[in-house]
């Protein structure tokens, strides 16, 4: 199973973005290098519904440019499920833009949010493992 690594502070940033958007879905890009995440790039959801999102093309292009300029790569596209389990829906699989990108889903179904990373191949999802790295306070 493929493993990705996420610093706790970035994980909190991710959760916070999704929580701010509730009850609507949030979405954005996860950037990094190899399997290590180094940046969260929220996108503005203009659909304002609980199970779909729409982001303007110009915003997507600008965000991708920001990621490239920061010498990072897009590793995954993330979105939230405000009230359902963290599994990709048929629609999620259908709309996934690129099999080279992972699909990250954050679920707010229960009080403690859950996060899942999937690899998508031909509209089929496979779970990857995601490790949250605790901050070193020593
Ligand atoms: Zn979804």
C-alpha cells in the first residue's frame, strides 16, 4: 500500500478549511514532493451545495500556477463529505480529473473528522495509507 505523510499543522489547516465551509463541501489541492505533503491549497467552492462543488477555471489555473511557482507538485485533490462516510461516490470517481492525482476525502459524519487518501485507476479507488506526523516539540 502506498503511504503519504502529512504534518500535523497542515492536517489541521486542512480540517479547518473544510470546517469553515460546512455545511457545504470544501475542495482544494494537496501539494508536495514524492509522498510528503508540504502545502494545502484551498479552492473556492461556488456551487454551495452539500454534495457537489464547482470551482472557476481561472481559480484552478491560478492555484496550479502558485503550486508550480512554489516548486511543488500536485499530489491530490481533496474534498469534504459534510455528512457522509469518507468513500468516493460514483460522481467523485466520474469527475476525478487525472489518475496521476490522489483523491483525498475528509468526512465530517462523526464528531471526529476522518481523512482518507485514495489512488484512482479507471474510475476505481484503492486506499492508500496516510500518516499524520506529530510536531516535534523537543
Ligand atoms: Zn465526494
